[in-house]
C-alpha cells in the first residue's frame, strides 16, 4: 500500500457509498478531526480511508469544493500518474474502436471512463481536452503526454473554459497544447460532413452525444419538411437533409452558427434543400405559427434550461413552452423530436412535459422511440449525473 499519501479519513459509515461503487467524497463526509482539509492542497493525491483507517483507495482532493475528493483507484498503491492515464485511455479506446469505424467520438467521458474530471473528444487526428477538476489540472502535462503516447495526434487543444472550473477555483483558458490545428477540421457523422471549430465553437466544437438519436431521426424525415430548432451548426438539420428531407429549416440565435450551417450545407451539396432563420427560438416558433408555417418533423434540442437545482421550476416551464410551441407548427400526424441535456430533468419528466403540452392543445402524443446518449458517453451506474441526455420521438395526432 502507498503509505506516503496523506490520509483523507471519513466519518463512521460514510464509506458505504464509495464501497457500493461511487467515486465522490463530499466535504461533510470527512472526519475533520482526523483530516485537516485546510492543510491539503487542491488537486493533491490522498489515501481515502474509512473511519477505522482502512484504505478504500487513492484519489485526489480539493478542500474548497463541495465534492472534496474523487476516487481514482480502489487499490491505494496506484495513484493518478502518466502510467495510470495511459492504461485508462487504452481501455477507453478499445471500447470506441469496437463501436466506430471512423475516429470521430468522445474518447474519455469522465467518471464513465474512470477518469473523473477529464473529457476528451476525438476529431480524427485532433483531440480536444476539457479538464474540470483541480486534481486533473495538476496532471495536465501527464494527460498530454499520455494522449500522445496512445494516439499520436497531430494536435491537442485544451478547452478549459467551462463554468464548472470556477467551482474548483481554476482559471479559464483555451490553448493548443500540442501540434498545430489544420486550416479546416471536418468530421463525419451518419453520412454527413461538418466543419467544426474546436477553439471557438460550443464546448469542444461538436456534440457527439446525440449521434445515435440523430441516426434514428433519419428514419422519419425522407420526403418530409423538417424544422430544426436550436440548430447550432446544423447537426440535426443537415443530417435530415442528407437523409432525404424535402426541405429543412434551421433556427439558431447566433449568426455565426447560421453562417456555419450554410457552410456545412455546402460541404454536403444540399443546394436549396436547407434554409435558415436567425433569432430567439421562442420568437421564431411564434412567428412561424402566425405565418401558418407547418412542418412534418420538428426537432427541439435546446441547451440546458435547468443548470442548477434552483432553476428547476423556471426551466421546467421553458421545456413545457418550447414543446407546446413546437407542436403548434406540426402538421397532423407529424413527429416531434424532443431532447434535453439537463441532468436535473429526468426522462419521465420530459415525457410528462410532452404529454401535458399535447393535452393542453387537445392533441394526442404517441411515444414511438426513446433515446439517450451514445455508447461513447458511458454511464457510471453509481453516478446518476453521468447519464444526463434523454430524447423522445413522438407522433402528435389531432383529435
């Protein structure tokens, strides 16, 4: 055992959740009489112990965070270092290699891949890294070296600008840590091509999590008129057009996103099959309804309306409004594809939102498919927060 690590002693019985599979230690679970949290440096390695001093494993600590420690290994002789990173990255890569024929996917999904605080998206020979905890930030250089050893990428970008870093007391920055980005970075998904921006785009530049849901969407759009709301750079809408939709309209508040949608439409030779509307989603849907525009498929994939628990009531109302407004521009028997990335909104709550919106309009909704994040976003079965994405495909009938 690694006796050189400072101990993080838990209160009596507080180890039960960890032994059951969880990876997080909350600050109120620590026996501060035995462990002086203020003496531990943010990101430093610790030996996590139960109240009797028996080792649970090794991890890293941040005394300034509500989640004050994260378990890295259940064998305390192994700590977070370059060797462990290489091992875990190889394990994660083996899963993706078994699932995908092209190198476009999320390579590391934090706790889902036993690397809490680390996200890596792979765009061919370019890797985009997000570090969200002080423990992972301390090993930033080891992460870069490990990724180079396993994958030999031409470029590694650090997108360390997420809001969660503030909770860990970390600065926000974007940097190219290795190599040089190509002049144009193009990915492929479900038969479509997209130019992405890993430095200036949202998150890492692309959202791989809806890959399987977008693939299922393609079964419903051939020969149909499609509306893609909150389109970003056109993931849903362009894949709908590639799958044979007769017409696609993409809506986004960002003019930059609209410009990229049309660029990506050109990459896929879509011609006049795709149009766009720049503006607020709620206003756009209101205006489309007033103009008596109707669509056979409406896709609603908004940003998280519920980012924190205290936002739940207001966010739930926003989900209800946007789903109801989407139904109001649907043709009879049309399909609503409704998604949420808000972890605080459970799958059954999104389903109930669809139900209530349909009944408010005196319509009947049939759930024909249910979706979730793709297999490159594995869910840790003990940590509900790792399973955040949900989606429904509903047929909406007029009574």
